[in-house]
C-alpha cells in the first residue's frame, strides 16, 4: 500500500505527519470549550413586565395578551408559554434549535417595542432576556457586610455589582435574593385626608406632577449657550413632607399634614439566609444556549477580583455552584480514559511479551486520541461527557488496527525470518486493505446516528462523530506510524527470551497456550453438535428478549449532583409572615444536617422563584460525595420530615442534567 510503503521508506515523512497531528490536536484541545453534555438546549427568549399593584387578571388582559398577539408571528417559534400573576407577566418563547438566539432576541425586542405604547403607563418597560423566565440559578453568591444594613447592601449590589456580573459573556440576568431597595414610604392618614376633602388620588397626582426633572430648553447669551433643566426632584423625607398637595383659602396643605413620610424600602417582605444568617444573594442565570462551566468560571474569577476592592468588612462568598458536579464528572472520565490506556498497554504487553513491541501501540493510541480533537474543534463540538465517553470506548477500537499490523509484522519476523525493515514493509502491505475495511465498517455503524432527529439525535451526534473520527485516525496511524516504528524499534526474532521478566513472560505464554488448547477442544466438541448450538442460541436470544421487556426505561439515569432544592408552597393568598414561619421551621429541621457535615450550605429564600408571597425555596449544598450518604437517601429522609407540616407543601428534589 502507498501509505505504509512510503512510511517505511521515508521514516522522517511519517514522523512529521504524526508530529503535525499531535501539534494541531493539542492546539485544538486547548481551544475546545468544556460542558456537561452537547448543546441541545433550544434558543429561549423571555419577556418580563412588572405592573405593581395589578391583579393577575388585569396583568393577563392589559399586558400578557397584547404582547402574545404581537410576538406570535415571529419566524421559527416552536411555542409560547406565558404566566400572569399579581404584579408581573412572564412570557417565554422557544425557537427552533437552528435559530440564532441573538437574532431571535432582536426580533422579539422589535415586536415588543412596537406595542409599548399600548401597555399601561404604570407598568415598567418590558425586559427581554435570552433565557427562560423559569431558568434555574447556576451560581449563588452571598453578599455580606459587618458595617451595612440589608438596604445598604442591596443598594451597593445594584449600583456596583449587578452590572459587572451581567456583563459576563453568557449571563442572562442577575437575581438579587433578599433585596430591600430604598424607597420613600408615604403612610396616608385617612381622617386627615377626609377632613380636607382630599383623596389618595390627589396625593398621587401631586407627587407625579411635582417630583420631576425635565429639560427646559437652552439659554443663549452672546457667544455662550446654556442647556437648562427643571430640577424639582425630591431626595429626602423632608422634601417630600413639605410638598404642597392642595391650596385652600389662605392656607396650603402639605403632605406632612395628611401623611407620615419616612425613608424605608420598597418591600420588607423578603428573606434570604445562609446557614441561618441574613444576607443578600446574587443569583446568576445563564443564557439558554450558554456554557454553564464557562459562565461559572468567569463569575468566580470576577468574584475574586471584586473581593480585593470591596469596602472594609464586606465580602462575597460562593454558596452554590452547579458547575462543580460537571467538572468533577469530566475529571472522572479523564481518569477513566487514562486507566483505559494503561490497561490496554498492559494487556498488549502480556500477549505480545515484548517491551519493544508494546511501545508501538502505546505511542500510536495517544496520537490517534489527540488527532481526534482536530475534528471536534473543526465541527464546533465541545469536550463533554459523551465525547469523552466516546474516546474511552474507542480505546479498544483504536488499538485493534495497531495490533493487526504489529501481529502480522511480528509473525513474518518469526515465521519468515524477515528483518524488521522487510517485515514492516511486507506485513503492513499485506493487511492494509483489511485495516481499511475494518475502519470503514466501524464508521458505517456510527455515522448514521448523526441522521437521527430531535434531541436524541443532537445528543448523540457528537458521540458518533468522535468515535468515527478516532477510528479513522487510528487506521491512518496504523498504516503510517506503526510500520515505521516497527522497522526502527523491533529486533530480529530470537527463539530464546532474556531479561529480568523472561520467566514471567514465559509463564504467561504457557498459560495462554493452555487456554488456546482448551478452547480448541471445546470448539471441536461444539462443532460436532450444530443443532444443540442452534437451539442454545435461540434460547439465549428468547430469554434476552423477555428480560429486555421487563427493563425499566428512562431518558437519563439519576445522578447525585451534590445539591438539591426544596420547593415550598403555601395556600393561595398566604402572607409572607405565614410562609416565613414555616420556612423557619424547615430551616430548624435541616440545620442538624449542617452540623453533622452532610450539608455544607443551606440557603433559604422567600418569596420563591415564582415570585408569589405564598412560595419559598431552599437550596441545600451537600458535602463532597465521599464524606456523606447518597443524596437520594438524604432527600427521602428530609421529605419524610416535612410531610407532617400541615399548612404547606414542601418537596425536596435534585434536578438532573438531562430532563
């Protein structure tokens, strides 16, 4: 064959080819992104609109329906999911998997902006984000200070931290848990209003009319031009208290005459605690198509950078990180890949009985693996559990080609008494087409998987292509590098063995000879009884089929991801104080797990992710896998402890990577 012939005749050429594959493969490997699974998440864009004080039915008719009607005609939409609740509308739009998320978000913004004038003026401007409205937080950062109150922490976070974390590539939004934003609170005195013939509407109109900052044109004086503005914005409680809201005959009615004005917060009905201590949380939600590992890594780097510049007594802590499980899983697969290479090399040594012969597959297999990264990078794939699993499974296939070539070279040296150079030339040429045929058959098995449709097809496409690419490179290496190395490394065959392991290798050979002889006797016995063999084969196939029917099936196996969530829901209309009492009780029942070391971090949040006061959430971060019981056992125990809480429904669960 041309490949093997050229490689044996021109060893420098074969070496340069392999070195180029290694160099390009390592460069591609360094640029491959890391994630848990192949990217099968569809592009999702969400719209959120706050309408303070409005009921769910009003939000539905005045906001949700108007926006839904306008965005329904956008191209590539799979479905639209909306949710209207008191004071807020959330609309999620899922697009076809091949839709560019940036273009989709721009189309949604254009459609939403065209109906902005039809929305109530009291509602906040719609916010469009490249993430599902119900997406989970991938990273919780706790923000605490010894010298600041919760409103001060919230103000600092909103002014200096939220924008910094929002600017990270792949971040959709930042949730501020336990936030208490500053606000001027006006407590109206109904009797004082009635005595002066005023209503709450009069106070609201006065506040809107007087508390303004507006442009006032320009003032030109000779060569100088000044830009003017009207600044009547109020900044202190005293400014608000002295606001004139009405004028009688000879007297003025000020706000302080009919109300009590104080600086407070927009809403005190929020709670965020970590292991029982009140704090403010920064929750990072990634974009629907973003890489969890990359986003988490960038956020943690920014956290470390910001910690060096924060005011004295202030600190940002990492409380929950969903990327830890992903990185640990991938490390385990890398370890498995390394063990597979070592075991394969050891088995080759035991069967071939020569260090020199073993060196060749020990070199060619890693070269094939490294070269595969070139294909992964070229096709835009990632390093994930499935591509690494494909490499682990491919190790056994990769070594096949090298062994076929080596065994034939070794046989020709032993039986034909050829020199290593001649045996390498003739041996590789003799089995070259067999190696290529085997490779094509294996590729033909895996490549059709890429034609599968839906999420399953997208999930296993990278798996199939990785194996096919690895097998293809192994065939190329077996016909180029393997015969070249054999011609240089192997020595002429000798009947006697020498060296420190000669006795051990001779013992292995004797054992293998006995196994071969035993197999020959069994084979001869079975060949004489074809009917019995056929019946036994049919029985095994039938039994396997019946057992297969009884197997349970699921999309993906359950995983212990190192953390779980508890969703707590009270009856409709339940107050924050009602939920706080039950969340305190749940926290009290879970704190013993932190003391025993099974739970390292316990986060309590109310209102929950749904936003209603009758909801709450608990995030439990478990200790390392080796230092605790299985997560399912802990979760079942906690669910049993919460089952006797009569006024709420609480259920602990662990979200899975593939759902």
